[in-house]
């Protein structure tokens, strides 16, 4: 074979007669050498940072597990047979073609939600004591308030007060025509989703850091899975909701575009980016227990609704521990993770 390679330098190619044992041995040695060299130049850090979650890994390390997956030379070649993906996909809202945009919105937050929102906001305003500038609101006004918040999020001005400016260069006549600035600010002062007088204290075993919004989260999560059925490829990653208020689980990540905020784990359809589910990261569990690690628990809980459906699951190396892919094989997944910007995979 060496002679064949030598002759390729002049245009007189001889017929390839196959590899001999010496060629295979040389290839194996080269593969081992390249693998060793890569370990010295690759940065093993993930781009995900969780400041209050450390030291909870168990079992063999990531590097040990990745080393166990290193490809070996073999004479046994064959096609990889993956089970077919047969789940129904696409929209599942049941609306007529002439439905209005608000009808789609109500698929996620139904009208009854705004009844609760008005009731709890009025309750909280009463609990805070007499306010001569407050008048009880209703579901219709709460829908208007939520709509304006969506508009404000889309058309962002430098200051909130600018939306009601009489200067046509800065104001938004549509926003000011729906609610006055005084009324908007007053609703914003008292808006509540639950009766906080019943909230368990921090020392209570039933304490929930998300108590104030738990009913909204529990309402939206199943709707995300009902209204749209994702395709075969799903991705698990982190997101950040910009926030500088007072919550103990607020994160500070100076290297990220959103430096202060609330971390949210998400599972999304890879092709469209549609969010199929999420979890708000509130820090360590109160009892300090985890099944394997933070990364494993996040992937497991977010993907649980899609187990045993022959799906492809993508995630960052942060979520990869020795148990991740091994356990997910039993749930009919093909796992793919991104390591150093290059995709790698571990079959079901």
C-alpha cells in the first residue's frame, strides 16, 4: 500500500488492493495520538453557569464517560437502524380559519384566568388598606392591562411614562387610549394572582418560591403541550428573563447578554423554537436531594411528557453525566449533545 501512496505523487495511480494488518495498526495508533492531543487543547467548560449548584455530581465523571464513548476501529460495518417516529405533529387548537388572534391567545390563558386575576388583585388592594385612588377592577380591565404589557414589551420606549406622553414624537396614542397612566400604574401596584396571606413561610415544608405565580405556571404548562405537538427533534437549554427585583433566586451572569434575571430551563422544538415546557430555576432543593445531578434532573423532568416516542434529544454538555444517555436509552431517545461547538451523538 505504501508503494501505491508513493506513486500517487506522479499521475500513475495503481489499482487499490485494500488495507493490510500493518495499515490498520498504524491507523489505530494515529487515532489514539490524535485523541491524546485533543485533550490538551480543548476547553472543557460549558457555557452554562449555575452559581448555587455545585458538587452534586455522582458516579463517573463526564470525561470518563466521554472517553468510554471513543470510537474504535472495527471490521463490523452496517447501517444504523432507528425506529420510526410516528407521533402526530403540528397545531392542535381546533379553531376555525376565521378565528381572531385573541382566540389563539385564550388557548393558553383562557378568559377564566382573567376572572381570577381581577379577583385576587381586588383582594390584595383591600388587604393593603384604604386607597382613595383605587377602584375595584374586572376581568375586562385586566385583559386590557395584560394586552398593554405585551405591546409595551414589543415597542420599547426609554421610560414607562413615555407611552402616555402628549408629545407625538414619544407617546403612544393607542396605549393611552386604552388605560390612563394613573389607572395603569395603580393596577400595576396591586396586581396579584393568588392570595398571599395563605403563602407558606420559608420554614414551612410546603414553602414554594414561586407561590405567587404557581397557578399561572400550572395553567400554561399543559397548554404548551396541548396546543402544539412538536416534531421529532427536541432541544433542552437555558433561558434568562431579565429581572432586577428582589427574589433570592435571581442570577447574575456578567458574561451573558442578560446579566441579571431569572434562569429558566426550556425544552423546545429544534426546528421552530416553540417552547414545549419550562422550569424556573429557584436554586437547590430544600431537602438537598437529586436523582443524579442538576443537569440530569432538568432534562428528565422537561422531556418526561415525550418519553417512549422515538425522539431525538439535543442538549449542551452541561446536562451530560454518565447516567444521562444510559437512562434515556430506556425511554426510546437518541441523545445528541454539543461539545466544543461540534455535535456528537450517543444512540438510543
